[in-house]
C-alpha cells in the first residue's frame, strides 16, 4: 500500500497483479491491468503523479494518474516502461523530484534512468548507468533524495553505490541476524534507516559526502560564474573536512 503526497489517492496491490487506486474515502477509482506474472513492488512517485510496479517480468511499468483542474479523478494512462533487465525486477525507487529512477533485478544488475521525459510525445526513459551487485538473495533498494547514492539491501547487508561514478563505495555486512525488511533515506538524504529483526538502525550517508565532492568537481570542469565556482569549491572543502573528522576516505 502507498499514499500519494497530494493526498488524492491510495494504491493497494497484491502478488496477483491487482493494483487498485482508491480515493481517501475508500472508494475505488480504477483498477490497473498488469501483466507482471507476479508483483514484487508497487509505489507512488514522490510528486504523486505516477504509479509504478515491478514483478516477475524484466521491466517496471509506470502509469500516470490523471486528475482534472478541479481535482476530480479522470483516468489512469500508461506512461512508460523501464526496460533492459533480463530477469524479474526485485525493487525500484524514485528520486525526490521524480526525475530519476533506479531498479535492481534478479539478473544481478541495477540500472539508473533519467525519467524527466515527454512520454506523451513518445520519448523513452534514458539509461544513465548500469552496474552489478552481489546477487545472492531477493533485494530491496533505496535512492537518496538527490539521486546520487543508490543503496541495495541483500540479505542482512547493505551496499552503497555512487550514481556519479557507478562504483561500489562500501558494504556494511550482517546488520541483523535476519534479512533486512525495509530501508529508506530521510528527507535530506543525510541518514539511511534500515529495518529488520524488530529494530531500526540508522546509518549516516557517508557515501553522500563523497558523491557531493565528485559532483562538485565535475561541475567545476564546466564553465561557471565566479560565484558558482566559489560555492562549489566551498562545498568540496566542507565535505572533505566532514569526512576527515569521521576518519573516512576522501575522493582524490
């Protein structure tokens, strides 16, 4: 189950491909026909505009939930698919501004997409990056609000990847004695919350400091105003200082 940030609707979904959209009074607005074999995950985008689902088939289906100018429900229309995997998609996530999506699949790969597109004109999502992960168990995924850090939970461990470089940054193993059940970033992307074994553990997003440095360095390679250049240089210095205080490695 998930609820739209707009407060206009709720979705429910089971493994049997029955995704239903409800209003907040409990009245069904629409039933979305899916052909996923079995459903693994269903989510609403942070903006409340899209509903997405993944399952046994190797793609993520995305629909737009359309409302009229006066707020009345109109229809659900197919927006686009995230394609490219060769096996079922365990999980997926949106960035905070709904411009990026990430997926993790049974085929042992993760994929990172630009979904800021005009799908009405036939434009498809753009693949920005793909990589491999330790494919040992069904996985879940979290994407930092700024889309620079991707975290994959596999078994009782979590792995942090940079979407700037595509590299595995770090893995924290055996967080619980049982598999992780849920993970999520806080709204600022500073912390990762990991649930399992009737507990929630909170980790500082150290990888995020390194991706901020790498992102700022790449922007400095482009033409910038003096004010922007100074801001980026300060950002690099500040994040390096934070990493050094924590005894963490800094990007070269």
